[in-house]
C-alpha cells in the first residue's frame, strides 16, 4: 500500500536563504541514521523557479546514499497544484517513470536521485539520446490517471490563471514601465489569448497525460544504462499530445536567456524521424502510418506558439513575484516575441 501525504509529511519549512540548515533538519527526520558530519550537501540548478540540493551520505553513490531536496520558489503555490503534482509523481513512480518521494515538507519535496546528466543543446539531438526521449515521452502519454481526473487540456486554464495573476500595475514603477513599453497592457494580452484560443481549440490533437515542461534540464540521461528519465512534474497534467512535443522542441533553442537561438529549433527532417520513433511506441506499431505521422508533424508545429504564449505569460507573473536572480522580464520578451513572429502564418493554416 502506497504512502499517503500524511505518512510522508514533515512539518518544517526550509528558509531559501539558509538552505543547508533546513535540509539537515529535514534529514534528521527522514534519514535519522545519517551522521550529519558525513553528509555532503551541494546546491544544484533546478529550472529557474526552484532550488535543488543534493544530499550525499559519505562516499556512496547509489540511490540510498543520495537524495534530492527541492525547495519551491517564492509564491509558486499561487499557480502550481501541489496536491496534483504529488499524485502524479506517485502514479508515475509505480510505473517506473518518476522518482520515489521520501518526504513532503511545507515548501518542498525530498525524493529519489536519478544518476546521469541533464541534456543540453548538443546532447538533445544526439543520435543515441533523442530516440530514448521520444520513446519515454510516448510511454508517458499512454498513462491514464483514472476517471476521477477530467481529461481536459490543462493549458487553457493555466494561461487564464497566469493572466489573472498578472499585476495591474506592477509593484515597481520600473517594471510597470518596461511591461507597458513592450506589451501595452494586461488587457491587450487577454485579447491576444482569446484570439489564440479561438484558433487552437480547433486542434484535433489527442488529449494525453503530458509532462508539459520538458525543458532540457528536466531530462536526465544515464549513459551507463542508456536510459532517459524525466523529472519535475509541477505542470504534469492532461494536455494536447502535440503541445507536449512542441514544448520540448522549443527548448532546443537554448538553456538560458543569453543563449536562446531559434535556429536550433528542429527542422522537418529531424522532427519526422523523432515523431516516427515516438509514434512507434505510442501506437505500438513498428511502422506508423505516413498520414498519421504527417498530421502529428502539422499539429506540433501549430501548437508551438501555444507553448511560447504560456511561458511568456508565466514569466511575466514571475517578474512580479520571484526572488530568484533571473531576468524574467527578458525571458517573457523572448518567448512572446517568438509567439508574435510565428502566429500569423499558423493562424492562416488554421483558418
């Protein structure tokens, strides 16, 4: 019988300005046999909203000797359903597709360590790695959560949630001026959302259980075992099949705002190879139908703008609330600039 949230809950809150003190206190609860002088802590990167600490006991490198502690970013509870996140991780863990949760505390999780390296712009297109990513995503898309979870695409309600959270005005005059100069007003973005939704709700892409945030840092490659693992299920939910794939392809552009180059977005030849491997697993067919393959390719490249709009609005919310040292305003500009660059051509296809 799997553990419930109450079984795993530890009533502490880790101060993001004093991570190690809080992490050691947590380890006292969940690893009482660990002698703290023998614990090695290391702060890792975990996207741009959370903080991640690796906890290694002595010189052991197996899953029992290392665990990870993720501390949620400031006010991320405003737009992330933590109950759903935990439910999804537990469900996927049973299927061998997500790490085991060791503890839930007031502002984070402790969970199983996956050995390996996160992907970068070179490894994500490596011929031995990308087929593993395509196959792993297809396996995830075949997961069913059960009848109690509505099979509706999360992306629309999530964008609406982000739009509602957009400050009007920003608390800083400097931020408000920058926002107005670039995006005009909150209302203009809401009108743009209505236009986007009116076109893309026509999509016939299947609704599947999706990761929805498969950036390169959320994909781990274990070279020794030749396996791919996904991490960070904060946004996992039912969504358009094509959206999850397009969202991943968009991440090929770069890992940071100083390195984004959309010339890295995969070309048609690469996408068709990737999608063929994906469909072989998703449909359990060695040779996917060419029409199905072409249809999926079209849907992916139409929903790419949905990914840009979602994360552009998300970044504008973070611009107000996050304490992380990151230029969320610039990130919003990059994603929404790309949206506006592509949208007219895609809207014509959908009209």
